[in-house]
């Protein structure tokens, strides 16, 4: 399928409507919690899910030796990174995010980034909602940082359209496990 990003987004959104995100989320959390880079991480950056996205915040319940961070979507500029235990407020799209005055964390402190997406391809290219926030975030991460696309298996495809500014993830987690993104 040689489709545009908008056509792929429409396809993925249709799949989201009928998905059971809760059971898939539990399986993803189980796989992530047993993955060595997560177990060894000092700081894990996770996201607060939008409706229909897998919810991996359950990782915070079982990993007592790691600290957790999440992002704030500012009115202008790139995502900012904050400890996950700061006061939260509701974003206009309904998800929770750190309050505007919350302490920030430098990207260099993060060991693992969990990245939501509508779909990913096997090479780690991500199809997001179209605003480019995660591409801007990922480019600020250290080269050794693990970046993990979080997506149900049915939304991993052979190839997605991508551009020079798109930043692929290094790994993918689905309800079936964690795998390295293909280099081919």
C-alpha cells in the first residue's frame, strides 16, 4: 500500500475504534517490565494516553528502582519533560499532563522513552497525530537512549511514508513482546 500519511491515519483510527486497549495494555506492561533496558533504567519517560492509545502507566506500579517522567504539551514549542509525580492538570484534549510550573528534567537524564503512535513500520518509523511533537522530542535524546514505539501488533506495517525530519524508534512493544526495529 503506497498511501499518504493521512490515509494511514484514517486506517489506524478505524482500528482504534474497535480495539480493546485495556487487555493489550496489560500485556505490553508485562513485556516491558521484564525487558532488561527497562529494569536497568534510572529514568523512564512515558506518556499519558489519549483515548484508544495503550496505557503503559502501569509500569510505575512495579518498578521501584526507576524514576518516571512524562511530557507536557506547551502552547508553543517542543514537549517538555517532567517527573511523573508532580501536580497534574488536564490538557484540552483530555489527557493529564504536568502543571505549567512543574520542575523540568533534561533529556540527557532519560534512559528509555516510550513513544505512542497510531502505527509504526518494522523499521521504527512512526505515524503520529501529525503535530511532530515526538520527532522534536526524540531528536533531543542521547544516542544511547532506548526509544520504544508502543502499538498493538495489528498496527505494525511493512512500510510507512516518512520524511527526513521523522525520527524512527529503536524498538517496538506490542502485546506479543519487545523487538528491535529492523535496520532493513
